[in-house]
């Protein structure tokens, strides 16, 4: 294969879809195009606007290609999503929005057949967050449509299939709290055979595999070369992790932030994970099990309506720290280390200025992250990726509560787009670390604040 420099990264996040060009030589992305990841409420159940995303992807590839050269295409997508594909390559059923609570109606029936946490490292989650629960509900609710499916394909590999015509699966996506994978034995879980789904599973490959070249008709439509290779694809948080697996030395932990805050512990302490506290086992790009934890930190920030542009003054810090105004878990209450707890405020948040309110919310998300890291035995520096890497208050809370160095992306290769583009350099290639120690000056009163929060949160 010729040397690859410019990789078009297709990144389907829960909130937005994005296509960007990543320059592997310079370690940066450019030519970014994005679109809202719209949920269609009509039809059999809430589902993603797949055809809208597809039109956007092809348009963005063509637009970028007219401005520069695309050497390869790689795909990443959020977890908790799966596709049912028929013999002609069409969807047998729409791609269910994992926040839809339809699968809850069969929860007891599904719970009776799902494998134990000790087998899958996958906790029982709400709504459609377990792909196995989605599939079980679809099979029971829409048996005729489900019977049309000839393949069960993870979300990143669905887009690879549309680009190449090749059907595949790989461990990072099929192993992301789906109930379908045994990460310790590196094979499908007993649920797959219980439900007779193994016959629908495409061959298991690697995220580093080239599935094929771009279909000729798509090459013609976009203007790309018909020899453009398309890589299999990777689960989005595992893409962020990959950059550090290739550059950093254990122990360390990675915090991937966005709609979800997802924590990975690499080479950390041995701990017993707790299904009840939203810890789990993910599978990294090399197929290895990784102790993990997660909660909807970005979603919380959005729903709480903290103004991320507000200036945080000394008076704002005084208002929060001196009066002990703090948000207690769990918000939202359906994910994270305090799942099921009803959130409340200690003190009066209505008295806070926009800057003080932003400060309090940012501290809350930082402290929730620190607890999640503790539960998975995280050790060594904490590397923060994504939007919260720019939130100094969040980083300070992490620093004070964990007592460890906090690192953020520097000028090197970091982030989801970078990790996805790195599929093109191969399994064994190493890179320079792009992480830099964050320069932080936490308020001296913050130690007492986080201690009080932890006491109240655990009471």
C-alpha cells in the first residue's frame, strides 16, 4: 500500500456527525465538516437519520477531495448502536436511538437470559445502552423484519460496509457494553449462541484492517480515487485511547470527554469492578480488556445550562467555596458511579452568578470523574481528551481529588480523529506523545470542598 498521509476521518458522535481531513505528518485535522446527528421520532421507534448522515458524508468527502488529496478513509462512531442488515445491504430495521426506553418493556425477560457481569464485563444499563437488549427487543417486537437480517454489524463497520460493500466486525465496538462479547476469552459471549445470532455475525477482524477500496460508483460521485482504501473502523472512545497506547507508558488513565465522560485505566491497580456503579470492561484496539467507567458528563453540563463562556472571578470562587454550594450526585441519575441516586444541591444555586454557577457545575463533573477513576484502579497521570480538556476548573477538581498529574493534548497527535487516522499507520507503529502536563493553580480551599462533597455523596 502506498504511503498514507491524509486520512479522511468519518466521526459519527451521538450529538454530531463530522468529516475531517487528518494529516498524519503534521498531526492535525483540517477541512472539518459537521452536521447534527438527528433523531427521527416517526416510524416504529426513535432512530437515527441514517440517510441524512450518508448524504452528508458523501458530500463532505467530495468537498474535501476538491480542495486536497484524500489518501484513505477511516471511520469512528459512538457505542450502544448496532445495525441489522439484509441480503441486499439495506437496513432490515432502523438504527435505534439508544436513549429510547422501549427495550425496558422486556427488561425482566432479557435479564433472565443475559450473561453475568463476570463473563462480559458489561453492566445492565438503562434504555438501549446494552446492544444485546436492543436486539432482543427488536427480535421480539418486530420478528418479521428481524428475520430479514442476514448480518448484525457494529455501527462503525456499517459505514465501512456502505463505502466498500464488505461486512465485518471488530472487538472495540462489539465489546462496548453490548453483552455480546467475552473480553477475557476474546470471543462472543454465551448470549450470542443463546439467541442463535452467531450465524448473523460477520468475520471478526482488526480495527487496523483495510476492508477494501471505495466502491467505484462512490469514487465517481465523490471524485476520490477508486483505489482509496477504507479501514474497518473503531469505537470512538477507543480511538482516543489508541493515541496513548501508541505513545505513552503505563500506568496512566485516559478520560475521553463529550456527551459521555469515559474513563480508561491502563496498567492500573487491581480492583474488583462494580456493575452497580457503572464500571465495565472495554476492549482496546489490540483486543485487550480495559477497566473502564462512564457517566453522561457532557449531557449533564448541557442540561444544567452552565454558560461555558462565562468568566469565573475570584468573587465567583468565594461564593461557591466559602458557602459550600455544590451539586450532589447523580445528575443525570441513570449513569455513573452513583447511578439511581436523586441529585440535589447543597446550598442555593439560584444565588450564583453565571461564573459561579459554571464553577460549581465544572467542579461537580470533575469530582464525578475522579470517583470513576478511583473505582477502576486508575494510576499514574490522568490524560484528558475532548472538550473538558479546555475547562480549567474541571482539571483542577481532578488534580485535587486524585492527587495525580493532569495531562491534556499538546501539539502532537491526540484525540478521537487522530486515533481513528492512526488506523492507517498500522498496529505496531509508535508515535510521539501529544500530551502535556496542565499548568494548574487550584484554590487552596478546594481540598476541603472536594472532601466535603465526597462525604455527602457517599452518605
